[in-house]
């Protein structure tokens, strides 16, 4: 998988990859002992876990320069399940930011 995200939450390491729905957790990453913490997060592009300074955890995602970047707070007491529905946060602006232009970005990769 590609475009993964990870975060340390309450001493455990969490990992989620692009276009997968299972969120994995480990307390022992060196020995590779992982378990599924939440099997049903939405399958999304460019996932990101963010742990705020107050301990709240947010899940952001979005892959399109035409659609919204979305976000939802996760419930740290309930296997990091979404606390409600995702909300639209902002759209990309490819005419202002070249890195948001899919065609320009792809051309640099080739």
C-alpha cells in the first residue's frame, strides 16, 4: 500500500494505508505484532491521522483537486471510530498551487 499515515495515540502506534479500511495498532512495532484496531474506517485517498495537543484525534482525507479535503474526529475510547459524519473542510486550488495540479504533478513523476 502507499500513502500511509501513522500516529502514536496513548502509547500505541497506529497505521492506516491509502484505500484500505483497516486501522492497525501495535504496542510492539519492533517485533511486528500488529492487530486490527478498527476494521471499518472509510476507504479513502491520502489518509492522515492527527493527534492534537489536547489528546483528541482527527482523521483527514482527500485526494482530488476538484473535491473537498474532509475530516472527522475519532473516538479514542471506542477503537478510533468516527464521532459523527465527515465534514467538507476545503477544496484545492490548482490554479494557485502547482502541487495541487494533477497533470503537473504527474509530469514531474514521469
